[in-house]
C-alpha cells in the first residue's frame, strides 16, 4: 500500500475529513489531497505531523509494507517508559500484561 492510500485508510478509520486532518496538522487541505492522490510527497516534517495525528509511526506511514501492524502511539509511549524501569518493576508489569492477555484470549476462545 502506498503512502497516500495509507493516509486515506487511516483517516477513514479515525473518521477524519481532509479538512480535519489539515487543521490538526497545520498542512493545507490541498496538500493533504495531493498526498492522498500520490501527486506530491510531503517533507519528513509534514509526514511526521500526519503520522502523529493518525496515531501511527512515520516508519509505518512511509514504509512499503502494508501487512505491518499499526502500532498505537500511546502503547509505544508506555513501552518506552517501561524500558526505563528497573528489571524487578518490568517483571511485575510483564506479569500483569501476560495475565490480561491470557484472560482475554481465554474469554475470546469460549465466546466463539
């Protein structure tokens, strides 16, 4: 999937119009339109603004891979904070996360 297609797909998923994306990024609606159509390529600064508003990494937005999972920026921020903690604290957090994931998968398996 190309850069412009990703913008369109993510914009729709967030129920954003071109105008709303333009206002949130400080980029003109005309420029957003050109990026979506593939008529122009944004600067790195503008691409980063778009990625931030759409809640994805710049790597995902600009990358060639369309099967790559979109990482939630809030989750990434939390992971970065966890990485700063001492090992004993990390292990506690991982234990809780593992339990929550296991419980979710169990509930999902029994509700199917």
